[in-house]
């Protein structure tokens, strides 16, 4: 056991002699991914920097421009990332793909739970909407046990709004044999306050769904600032 410890210690001390862009990889191998900073993890994805800037320093610059906010980083497109010297198309695609996997992992964790127990579960499932620059309206379809049957994007709009057709929402609910539905849309502006249109739509869907014996369990608005739940606020 002591020999292994001594060998590992020598490897850790040896990090100082390696090129800076190689250090994150070795650090991960020796200490695990949780020991790395966001910039170091990002540097592993791009592999190398430029002749005058290491991969880590380049990634620090990128992160600084998004205020060290990974949600903001997730909003950058391939085109946005390619504006940085040293980030070509291949590296930009790698970053975008890695961040998309992270979003899907969050959604998968909720799906594995199967059952929606509250607004937090809804937010975690639809958290990826917070990264969008345009507004989208989604519906989650649930059975009597509040287990997820399916989810569907109903509409996609601009920066300030989108339109959801009640007939499409309820038709899809019937097609999925759902007894409960959850409405969800994002506010790219970051403002979580529901608009009058949001409130009117919620009430119209609720009233119409009653005739079909379908319950609206919640309407959740998501953004970078968090989420707003109609159910939690007593608006349903």
C-alpha cells in the first residue's frame, strides 16, 4: 500500500513539469473529475489552445464572457464558439454536444423517477428550456399515478412569446390516454412573472379539460432565474 502511495505522490508532483494543456487530463486520472474546475473540464474537451494561450486559459476566457455561468455557456451555438481564436468547428461541436448530453442527463434522472411529485420535478424535466433564446410551449402527459406517459412541444415562437392551441393540447392528451397534463413554457427574458395571456390560457385549458375528465396539475414557467409554478402559487 505504501509503494502505491509513493508512486501516486510522484505522479502528482510530476504534474508541474507537464504542459499546461495536459494537466487537466492527468489531474482527472489522479484525483477524479470532481477535482477539476469548469475551465479544466472544458479544456479537456477542446484538447489544446493556441500558440500563445493554453487550453485552460482559453476556456477561462470563454467562461468569463458568460459570467462563469454554465447555463449561459449552454446557450452558445457552434457559430458563437467559433468566434474565439483557437475554437474551430470540431471543438465547438464537441462543446455543444457535451453540454447537450448534460441537459439530457438531467431530464433522464427525472424520467427514471417516473412519477411527478411536484413542480420541482417538472422544472428538472423541462430545465433545458431555460437555455433557449426563443419561447417554446410544451405539455407533459401523465396517467392516474402521475407517471410520465410522454411530452410534446406544442408550439415554438419568438423572443417574446408563442401561441398554444388548446385543441391540439387536448387532442394529444386523448391520443396518449392521459388523465393529467402539465403545461410548461420558458421565458427567455428571465422574468418569471406570468403574463395575462399565460393566466388566460391556463384557465381556458383547465375549464375545457374538465369536460374530458382531464386534470391540469400545473403550469410551470422556466428561465435562468428558476421557475414559477401556478400550482404552488394557488393559481390553479
